[in-house]
C-alpha cells in the first residue's frame, strides 16, 4: 500500500513513546469505544470488539474501564457518540487527518482548531486533504515462527489485499468492508490477531530530514493523541529512521 511502509517507522516509535507516557492505556479504551459503536456491545457478535477487549486485557486495562468503554460506544453511558474527521495542515504544509469521537462537537471543534494552531498549522475545509489518503483495513498478526508464505496464502484466500512484515510484525491490508471477516478467518486458522482497525493510509508522503522540523511534527501528533476525543491521527510526512533515532 502506497505510503504504508513509510508511516510504519513513525508508528513504531510512537508506540514506544505512548507506552512510556500512558497514552497507550487511553488508546486501548478508545479502541473499545470505537468497536462497540461500530458493531454493538456483544463481543460474541462483534469480532472487532472481541479483539479490542483481548488487547485491552493484555495491556492490563481493568474490567471496569472495559465495561465503561463498551457502554460509551453503545450510548448507554454518557450519551451517543459522533465520529468526526478533522482535516488540515501541519508544519511544512503536511496533510493531517484527525479522527475524533465526541458527544459534544461544539466543544471538540474549537479545541481541534486550537491544537492545529498551536502545532504551527491550520485546520482546513472538509475534503481539503482526505483525497490524499486511502481508507484501509489493517490487521496486525504477531507470534513466533510464523511462515510468511502460509500467512499470505491464508490472508489472500480470506479476501485480504496484501501482507507485509516489519520488525517481526505482520500487517494484512484489506478493504474496510471485509476486515472483520478476514481477521476472524485468520483467527480460526490459528493466527494471533493483535489488532484490527480502519486506518487512513497516505497515498504519497513528504520527506522531512530536518531534525527540528521532524520534532515539531512529532509534537503535533502527540498533542492530538493526548486529547480525550481523538481516536487516531494520520499525516503524510516521512521521517527517516536515522532522524527518528536522534529524536529518541
């Protein structure tokens, strides 16, 4: 998938940072909210929710938080949740998509506008950058001794588009409409489904080789991800591994 491997190096660095800062805990609960909202609160009938719950439990999220997340997603707790995609530009003019879920768009909208401004960018009109991203189902498979050819065959037979590997982690890309079916088929075939979500993958990327500019962009992503209403942040910048290591 165009742009997908270029975003992977940033994603892995962010995962390590998030774990240190406690943001990972929030993300696990947000994934539960999103899955319950999309497919209902019964994990027996919502495979995406089942995966999100398993991942949260592996991350030591208390059951009370998991239950509240499910109820938030189904609207039983705190009112109905609305999905909103904010579009805009960050430092260096990079394209930015912010996926949010809120029960009060009148509160969230000005806060998103403020975060864009604080990051050295600006919020944009609907459609201004979304054209540069492909909506893609992404399933992550982890485990020891996985045969890549065998996994690829099983994934393609189940309806996936492609399989890639990065640092021992396998990512299967699909059309969003068949993501749950492919994940469940792989689970039934004995593979460990670590995560599954619909992502916005950039079609092309902007290379950022200046350390200061790279730091500004990473700070921008962190600001958004630390906001309670934000589900995910996507941008079309590519920071080389050697620059990422210097930032670490």
